[in-house]
C-alpha cells in the first residue's frame, strides 16, 4: 500500500475493540476492510496489546498501523510484531532519546512513521481561534516542525504527517501550512470530531475542502461510535470528489415538495436495498413529479418519475413504460438488472 507520491487517496479507520482481544479486533478489521477501508489503526496502550499484534497482522487483509502514545516500548514491540506503520505523537513521549530508538527500529524494519500533532496537546486557547484558523494552526505547525527535528537529524524520511484539531477551520488552515512547507504525504482528519450527527459535517467540510485543493493523501473521518460509519462516509467523500471510481448503485432522489404524491425517500431506500449486491456503478433516480423528472432521467441509468397514481419508468433517458406506484421498486430493479446483464 502506497501513501502519497500520486497514489490514490486511501481510507483509514481505527478499531474500537481492546486490541488484546484478537478475535474481536480481527473481526472488526475484516469488517472494515470489506466495507472499503484500506488501512486500519489499532491502539496499543499495553504490552498485552502489542503481544496480540502478530496474530492480528497475520490475519488482516489490510495493513495494520500501531497507534502509540506515552510508551515508546509499545512502538518497538509493534515493529517487532510486523505492523505496516507506527503512528507516533512525539509530544506524548518523555524525550528525544525514545524517539530516536523508535526511528532506529523502524529504519531497520523498513516501517514508516506517521508523526502527528494534536491541537489539544499544544494549544488549548479557545480565545485564540480566529476565522482564518490562526494562531492555533501556526502553533500546531511549529510544534510539528519541532517534532520532526530528531527525524531530520537521523536522516529518516519515510514519514507521513498529520495535524489534527477538532475545529474544521483550524484543520484546514494547519494542513494548508503543512502542504506548503513539507513534501511528506499528509494524513487528514479531525480529532474527536463528534458523533455521527455533528462530527460528520465537521469532518466532511474540513477534509473535503482540503482534498478539493489537492491536499491530503490518506483520510480518516473520525466519528464516535461504530467505525463502519467512518468508512462509509470516507468512501462517499472520495466518490463525490471523483478521487475514486464510484462503485455500486448510486440512488438519486429529489428532496420532495408540495407536488409529491409518493413516498420518495422510502422508494429510494428500498431500491438501494434491493440492489445492494451490485458492485458496478449504476445510477438510479426516484423523482417525486414530472417537473425535474424527465430531465433527470436523461442523465441516469434508470429512473422513475412519480405521478398521482402511476410512475413513468425511464431507461437511459428513454421512456419505457408506466407502472402503478406500488410497482416502482420492482420496475427500477428490473431495469437496473437488465442494464447490468447487457453490460
Ligand atoms: S422533482 Fe418534483 S416533487 Fe421532487 S422536489 Fe422537484 S418539483 Fe418537487
């Protein structure tokens, strides 16, 4: 797996199981991988966690990254266990001597290091927040630069950088600084961004803005709760920005208004569920009336435009039949599968 240097932007997430619980952790790693996660990070706060790593690395379909804070020996043990990368926050290690030991172990094993700074560990002033992200962004960039000194002194270049804040504006500002100052790949994400309700918007705004500017090589959409939601969100973000070829059925639905006589949302959800097994990219639209419907139908593979009691079904912009509202879902599914069969 390559990060940076023009490689496609990769999706990361982090397990929420106790890493020492090998079967639970591997179960979550595999689920994340099959949902589209490219790299999975695991926390290794204890010796029992790093002791579990060898088995986790061997059983994982994707690269495993060890997340190290406070105990540099965990990093050494993780390298020994064969992890693909170490995530290190030098701000939480006791001294540079420990950082140098980790560098030496990683160099010997050919393991890259992500050097990360979190806003919480270097800047806590809410009063310092401004519309342009400063001065927190500047302070974070300076802290990261200081963290990098032992790496430069040791001539260790196999690095990924990250600077995380819970604030979207700060995140954008600091990553713009990093992108202008360093050539290393950047890992993007907010730290403790929030629940799926608040954190999702905050993360998507910050990470999306940066990716749209061409900044960022790997992303994590940090959300409290089930990490599967992180992968779904990251995938949708990369698809939306056309940084990754979309897969599966993309269901488009109008927002509905006073003209709508059908339950557009329920129909769209049902079509998506019926076609969840499809891997090829196909676009299916459910429109609540004929105002925008025919125009929308021209640009998609299959569409239904709902009327009062019947819907018109379109295939690749061609009107093919009308069906009662109750038959919209099977009709769209049939059209989609026919298109797939025709290739
Ligand atoms: S497609 Fe029709 S029903 Fe849907 S939002 Fe537009 S005007 Fe309203």
